[in-house]
């Protein structure tokens, strides 16, 4: 029997020990491959879903691979710990370090190769169902099955490199152990967990620092968003490695609590379990927080997309801008709007066309952008937007409208308004707040008389000016959401494509359709939702697998401890209570911390990017994870207690 046969037989004989590692590796390959089949599908590659969505899909593939690396690395390191005693015996029998390293390397590569083949085969079976569900969720035409050579090549190369690197890493993990340590395996005595007061204080300081930065106005103070994430990550890591140990030490010092019932048993054991699992807790917390944040973000954007459609009074809008070298081409404007009019008349659609002009001179009293609007344009829009009527304004008067959907500035009661460009000064006669749609891309809108508008335009020729020609269609109410087959969407798509083909380098002309914008964003969000739920399910299953692997590697030691305690009088009820508390802590402490970080992160993103209210979406994401985690907890608990029950006297 040569060395390769010995390695192969070793894998076969240890099939039970390696089965979980093999299945978890094959599962990681299958998930990566199935997802690659989806994102490389020809129909999806050429679909008009937006560059941001496509980048998000690619980023998700990187996340899956990175997590697969950590998942497989943790899986093999957990199961190698079980086999340390076997490696120690081989060393005593005369196995050299090089031979032992070669054996471990060959075993890992054999299992890795088998995992790749199994994952690809199962992925081919799963991919058809995945494409079918993905197309339905994204409201797209059915994605036909194809031969995914690109996905197969990418998966094979990535995971072959992954298993090769992990095999090399594991050589160093085993090489650092002496023969005595290998023989002791997982039964090696553990030292008393230590706590650093300075690192605990550092964790608290990072939490406080992140909280302080979040309360600041990031846009105004130019605070670094990444700094808050860094502080939160560092604080979370030291929370599990230091503060959690500090809390357990305080519980031990509370003799009234510590010596009551089975508290002595589970608190003492938790000190070692938390110390051993601190890095795993940190990794699971970050994974769950990332998944819940992604789900919450997508649900928030979906709700915001619906709200924007329902608040938009105009089905179509033609926008042209004069800025710098770009000047208004009034002949082109007339020709373009005539094309839009023709399409609507041919479809038998009755409409009302409203023209609006706006300057952007800025205002010294406001930090955010301020637009200037004619009094006559405002009055034409007042009935549609339910705005207060403006009395006739003199050449020195203005009325201020603060757009609640586009500003983070606190309302100011002002008496005067001074233009940053043109240096014109106006007396404010009225000031009010209103939530406006994206037809008003300004935080503050100053309404002035038509004569003042013309004068202001003359004294500031370099200022940006835009003309909006909006189409109000009474029969297309905005209280019902459109789909890709609605008349409004079909006409909108036709005009959007025409606008793109008709674009020139000498002007900035944009045609917008609220239905097309809504359907495209909904389709993109549906794809991202499908991907997000898919990845969240992977992370949830993987985090449960991490915990199961950890319990599996310590099972022999726990069984020996429980057997000894049962001989001293520990009842089955007390054993179950103590074990349940410890398993629940492993499953739910990371979830609680991740839930808090998700809420904080989404509220931070809300302030940073003008998102909608994130509380309900965040709770939905956290709640879904909690529900799944409870199911995993009950399954693992029942299997673990069954193993411990067998050794009870």
C-alpha cells in the first residue's frame, strides 16, 4: 500500500468524523455554483436592471466565497481537533513531520476534490429550480436552463484554490503542537480565563465613540462613515473577548446567585465556553448583522420606492438643463415634447401639460441647495400638489417652501433671504414645510414674482437653470402600483428608449417615467431581495453549523463531565436545565448583539442617505433570523441532550 492509498483509506475509515466537514464543504460549493449560474445567465446579463444591481450581485458572490472560506476553514479545524490524538499516535509510531504534513494535505485535497464534484453535481440539479424561482421573484420572463461553463470554471478554480490554501493553513495548525499535546487532544486542561481591564475599557470607548459620531451631522461635519463601522467592529470584538468574560466574573463573585441551584455548574462552564467561542461569536454576530441590515435596507428601499411613486403626481416628465457650456435648444425642446404629445394622442390618452422653470442660485441662509421658482409656475402646481395659494408677490418678496423629503436641516424662521449668486435680497412673507416628490430636487424652494425671476436670471447668467415639462394624466391615478404590462409602463418604456437614442452631446435632456422608474427599481430590489434572502439563509444555516461543530468537538469532554457529575447526584432535570442555558447563550447572545447593531446601522444609513423609516423592516429582518435560530436551537438542543442523557447514571 503506497502513501496515497494510505491517505485515501484513512479518509474512508474516518468517514463518520469527516462526513460533516465533507457535507458542509459540498454545500458551500453547491451554493456558490448555483448563485454563479444565476448571475451569469445570458438573459440576466443583458437585462436592463441597472449597473448598481449588477455590481451588488457580483459583490454578493464575493461575500459568499469569503464566507465559504471561513466556513470551510472553521469546519476542518474543528474536526482536525478531534483527530489530534490519532496524529499523536502516528508520531509515536515513527511518522516524520513531513509524512504527517503530507497525509493531512492529501486527505484535505481528497475531501476537497470530492466536495467540488458533489457540489457541482447537486448545484446542476438545484440551479433549474433556482432560475425558476429567481425569475418569478424578479417578475421577469422565465430564465431557460443553459450549460453554465463559465460558472463551472469559476467555481472549480475558486474552490480548488480555497482547499489548497486551507490545506496549507492546517499544516501550520498541526505542526505547532507537540506530540504530548496531540495525544491529549481536546482533553487538554484549560487555564483559567483572563480578563484585561484595559481592553474592556477600549471596547466601551469604541461603543461610546461610535455613538457620539452617529449623533453628529455627518454630511456637515464630513465624518467618515467607515470610522463608525470600524469602531463598532472593534467594540464588538472586545465585547465578546473581554467584556463578556468580565460579566461572568461578576456573576461568580455574586455568591448569592452563583451558589444557587445549577448556577454554579453552568456559570463555571460558560466562562470556558465563552472564552473558546469568543471569535466565533464575533464572526456570527457580524454575519447576522450584515444579513439583517441587507434585508432591512432592501425592505426600506422597496417601501420608499412605493411611496415615491404614490407621491409623484406626473406620469411623465421632460427635463432639460442649462449649465456651463450646455445651453437651451428651444427647437429641440419643442420637437421632443411634440413627440411625447403624439404618442399620448395616438394611445387616446388625455393629459395636461405643465411647464416649470427653476434657477439654482443658492441661499446664504441655508447650507443645503436652494432653488428659485416663478410665482406663475407655483400657482399652476398648487392645485395638483395641494399647496397653499400665494398672494401676489412684489419684486422684493418671496415665499419659502421647505422640502421635507430632501432636507436634514432644521427649520429656521427667517425674515430675509439672500441669494448666494446675484446677491439679490428678498423679504420672506411666508414659510411652510411640505413633502414633495422628486420633481423638486431641492431642499428649499423660494417662490418669487415672474419679474424678479427674469431680473435674477439676467444678473447671474452662469447659474444653473432647468425647465420641466410635466404630463398630468387624470385617468392614471398614482394610488395603484403599475406592473411591466400596464399601458403607462409600456408607453413610458418606448419614450425612455427614444430619449436615449435621441440624446446629444450639446444638451442635457432627460425623459422620466414614474412607472418605468418604479418597475425597474422594483425589479432590481426583487432580484436583490431574492439574493439577500438566499445569502441570509446560507449565513443562518452556516452560523448554526458553526455552533453545532463546536458542540460536536467538545461532546466527549462534556459527556465525561456529565457522567462524573451524575454519579455525584446530578439529576437529569438539572443537567437539561444547565445544558439548555449554555446552548441558548451560544445561539442567542450573538443574535441579540447583531439585532442592536442592525437597528443602529439602519438608522445611521437613514440619516446618511435620506432613506425611509427603517424600524419595521429592521424588526422583520431580525425577527426572521430569530425564528429560524429558534428552530436550529431546538434541533441542536434535542440532539445534544440525547447524547448527554446516554451517559447519565
